[in-house]
């Protein structure tokens, strides 16, 4: 790791727990629908909308790459089903969800560690989700953020990692990628020529069908120790 100049991070479940954020955002959206589009909440429960979201995720490949698009199309579907104008409902409803989706609670190690790491390394991020580094409060630390929806390719496709490498004008082996998902974060980045570390905050077993990375950490303090920061 002596030649590393860039450290890039996954976002959801790497820098903050994801599901509490999504549950909060979906609950916020449902309350908004109850107030402004009551026929939807009359016909669909909050649990119904979660089930529909899961169905939409599987419906088209583009929805797994662009989660914002998926959310907008789901809202249009609900509008049509209940007799509302789909365009304003989708636009305004997604904005309600999106703003709530940025209200993350970082793991305790994240901010202090990223601040120290940023003094020695350039920092980036790659995400298949629709969190915004500026809106969650990391814009001053993350120099380049790559999202699947932006480049129309999702992890573990090598193109998404290569896009980040190019933005930093670096060589792939100079970039260390840190993420929680064995396939999307570790195997994918290694296949693209990056170095990788698995952050395993929940002490999960490594999948037997994937080649294990050289290093595993439970938090970013351990990353600092590895990098001798």
C-alpha cells in the first residue's frame, strides 16, 4: 500500500447504516402522500409501497442502475393508479424522498478518520445509490464522487471504478477502495485493478465463492493503522 495516493469509499453501510436512512425517507414520503395525495394512502399502505418498490427494482435493468429514476417511475405509477397528474406528483414526491434520504447518521469513526486521511490522501467515493456527498456533509472531504446513475453503469462493472481512477488522473493500483459489499465493493474493484479493503462492521463471514482480499477491517480506525496515518 506504499503507492496509494487515492482512497475511495462506498457510501451506504460503509460510512453510515443504510436501512434506517431509507426507512426514514420512505416514511417521510408516505406522510407527505397522506397529506397531499390522500387517494394513494387510502389505496396503498406504507408496506404496499415497499413491496411495489421491490417489484420495480426487478422490473427493468435501468432501475437497478438509477435508483432515482426507479423512485420517480414508481410515483408516476401510483399517480396513474389513483387518478392524479403523474408529473408534478413524481417531481415533488421524489424531492421529498430525496431530501430525507440525505439525512444520514455517520458511524462514529467516519468524520474524524476521513478528516485525518484527507491530509495525506485524495478521497473519493463510488456508489450505486443516490446519496449525495455534498448534501450528507462530506463535500469538503470527498474530491470526486462517482454514481451509477451518472455514468449508467453500476458496481461491480469495471467501468465505474475506471471512471473514478480517471477523474483523479491516477493509475488503478494507486487507488484503494473501501466498501462493505464483498462483490460490489471488493471483488469488483480488484477486478478493475484497484486495491481493496473489506470493511466488515458486522463481523460477517466472507463468501466462500469469492477470493478474499488481503485486508479486512471493522472500522476506519483500523484503516488508519494499516496506512500508518
